[in-house]
C-alpha cells in the first residue's frame, strides 16, 4: 500500500467516530407571557425538559410530555416539524445556528407559544 492510500485510510478511520456520534441538546420550555387560558391548560405538556438529538444527519425532538417526532433541516442548523398532540396543532423549531440555541413550540390555531434557550 503506498503512502497516499495509507494516509487516506487513516483520515477516513479518524473521521468515522465523529460522523457516527450523536449531538443532544436539552431544553426546558416555558410559556410566553400572555398565553390564553387554553394554552395555560397545556403547560404540563410543555414546561418540562425536551431533548433535541442529531445523529447521522437525522434530527428528532423527544419529551416526556408526548412530543416524539423527526425534524427536517430547513436551513443550516435550523430544524422544524409540525406535530399533532391531542387537539393541539403544533409547529416546533430548534435553532442551533444562534447563541444561545433555542427551541420554540407554537400552537397554530390558538397562538400559544413556549420557548427555551440553551445557555
């Protein structure tokens, strides 16, 4: 094996663990001030820890409150999904392109909103 082939093999072997590793970010959502009564009733579903995970190019958001869904890359380091949770029609966005990183959940019909920043 010549030196170029050996160097290529070493570089590929060094990159494999980083490509396969997962990136997780935990967020604690909080309701924005001014949410209507219907939104406040949904707070127990959202005012808890949510985990954004990126692994092998696949993104997902999970929470003990019932949000467990894949997310789509919409621009560099910004992921979105629409999700139905009971009667709630949700739009979820994780923005890892900003500092601090943010997670936003918006209810499309009522206008409810929950946000979190990862310090």
